[in-house]
């Protein structure tokens, strides 16, 4: 069954070891922030630093593993139509919109959506790490290290598939930041097999 996350919102759910999570960009050019926590001990969470360190690269795709803060594999990417995702930038928040966009009444962003969705599982705001930003296109200047946020390369129907390596709690959003999504907000689809 395919589930939908409405634009600028999020959800949380559990997935068992060995199950596959498919994240789909149904209309194209839309980011989905993904978090993962060990279902048996939510203090063990997705770690950008550990993952990038062990992969020795910043662009992850098919065959790459996403590690926890305890150096355990949480998820493995088993299929990827796009090949460009971000694991450097934190989930957008009210402060993101206030500081970067100058919004006087900012949206709560992916951070707020993740916090609300994950709260029933015992995850607090201070436990939310850097998300794996599915489809987000963040090139890095090789000379200066400057980051640029460009529209995603994903087209309608593109997907990324993860296999769980332990029982997990997953947080997932349809990103709320205009720059990350080519200036518009669209839904995200997901399914578990």
C-alpha cells in the first residue's frame, strides 16, 4: 500500500529488520527528510557524521549504508533512481525560515513536523539529528567548500529504496523549504514491503 505525506507535513512509523522502505517523489523536484531510530532504544539514532566518515564520501546511493551514532547499520540503500541526496543539512525549522528567508511568521518546517510525528515514540526535539534528505541537491564547491541548494534532480515517480538492518522508528517528511524544492511544495509517497 502506498501512503501519502501531504505537502509541508510529516509522519512517523515503525519498520522491522529486513523490511524495505520505498520513498517516492510522485510529482518530481520534492525533498523528503528521513530519520531513523533503533526501536528498542531510541537513543541510538541516524548519524550523518558516522555515515559520511565510513562511506568516505558525501553523496550516498545504491549499496551505501546509513549508520547510527553507535556505528551500527540502520538502513542500506538498495535501489536509487536519482543518485543525489543530501546528508549535510539539518531539517528546516522555524529558525531556518526566520534566518534564511526572513519570514516574520515562519512555518515550523521539517524539524517541527518530525518533532510532532516522533513524539509518540518518545523522541524529543533535542534528539532530532541531521536528516538524510532524500532527493535534496546540495552541490559543494571543491575549492571553497561553499554549499548551494539547488532544485532536486528527481523526476515524477523517482524513488529510493532502503532495507532496514534493525527494527526502527522512522520519521519522514515532505520538505517545507522553498529553495530545497524548486520553489513549490508537493507530496511524498512511501510504502513498506
